[in-house]
């Protein structure tokens, strides 16, 4: 069978639901068998003060949220110390576009974490943050990326991708990193021999064609660089933001999108059902629709929980492992680059 093209991918949305799931499950089994990956990680969102105004965001303190905060380096290091004691292998640092903290503030905390905890993988700064810092401090993307690496950043998360269609971007996140800029940043990161993830925010004002276009663009860059570890479809959260979407996306549509992405992205090895945005129950079902990764224990999460996700305090490790086992899959703890650490 040849590669799925745009029109074929769009038609898959009208395929019989369980047939579509079965096709995606076949690909998942070929790649990963019954393994479901997770990692022991912690999300740190150091500041919610943001220069940009994205209509879908409930986290930024510049709009509905009057409770501004910026963590000190000592506070961040205290969190890292706590998670290190709990066996965390990754710290995931993503926050707002704060014009007050300074580039050095970011670089210094990365270096402090890496110096004190060299065994902890630092996944940090979305392409949107890289773009913001480059413009704010009059530096090139190359300069920012090199500084990140010099100061201990190991890989990049996939945030800021939202939907790549520029008309949709113009409506939901005007002024933020453009799709071309997002891809340029990740291409440069991959050229440095580094890995990253890629997300897609769906279930808001975009349509199915926009989602398929998003997947096709990812596939094209992956053909060039091979640098994407994982694709993460993020389900839009409806509360406390300015998009005013009236009806939530259905579970059926979410699972179809997972299955189609598994079939289209034949060159991206992992598909993550990020339980924070999809709910734990639906993420477990997504394992039957192509997903082979459920992210991790997280321990604390501020961005999606501000918009209604039930993710503020993460999930305990034993519960996480039990949920995967009970759904008929094999829990495999991984590191941030998908090396297997322990089969539970």
C-alpha cells in the first residue's frame, strides 16, 4: 500500500469507526506490539506573565487570570530536588512569553538544574518561546538554540504548533510564532542532532482539512530530518478563554483523529495520547486507536488545568501503571528519547 495522501486522509474521517481503529491498531502493533510507554516526569511552568494574547489560552495572566506569578530559581530547584528523590527522569519546562524575566533567567536555571542533577533530562522551551526570545533579545534562532544546548537543554517539546494553517493561527493566536517559523526552529534543532516533539491543538475552530494539512506538514519535515520523536494531538480545553467554542469535540472525533494521525504519520515513531487534555479514560481507549504513549505521571500541571483539564496534581505512579495493565497493555517506563528503562 502506498503512502496516504491528503484526500485519502480526509476520507478516512468518514470510514467505519471500528475499521479505522483496527487499521491504526495494526500499525501500532507493528511498531510497538502491546507496549505503552510513559515516563516519570514533572512539568514546571515557571511564569504565567505573557506578552502574547492567544484566544484559546486560560493560563496567561494578561487576560482573565489576574494572579500573576514568576517562580524564583530557588523555588524551581526545590521542585527539581523533590522530583529527583521520587525517581523522575525528566523535567519539562514550558511557560509564558514573559518580557520581564530575561533570556539569562532561562539559561541560568537550565544550567543550575544540569549542574546539580546531570542525570535529569531537560525538555524545555517551545518553538513559540524560542521565537519570542529571539525577537525580544535581537538574536537569531541559531544563537538561541546554541545557548539552550550550551546551558543544558536536551530536547524540545512540541508546543506552539497549535494548527499550522495561517488563517486559523491568525484567529486563535495572532502575533505568535508562524507555522514557517515553527518549522524553521525545529529544523535547526534537528540539524544539531537533537530531538523534539510536535503537537496539534484540535477541537476548537479548525476543521478536519486543517488537521490533515497539519499532519502532512509534519510528515514532510520528518522526511527531511527524522528529528521528531513523537506526535501529540492535544484536545482543546473549553474553560476560561476567548474562543467561545459552544460544544466540546466528541470522543468519537478525538479517536478518529488519533487513528488517522497514526496512519498518516508513517515516519513518526510514537503517538502520544496526552491524558491531561483527553482525560485518562479516553487516553486509555486511544491505545486501541494507534496511541502507544501516555506521557507520564506529570505530578503538577498548570497550563491545561487552568482551562478545565483535571491534571493539576498528576497521577501516582502505581495508579498509572495499574491503569495501563488493566486496559490490556504492557506499561514500559522510558526515558525522554524512548529508550526503555523498565517493563512493569
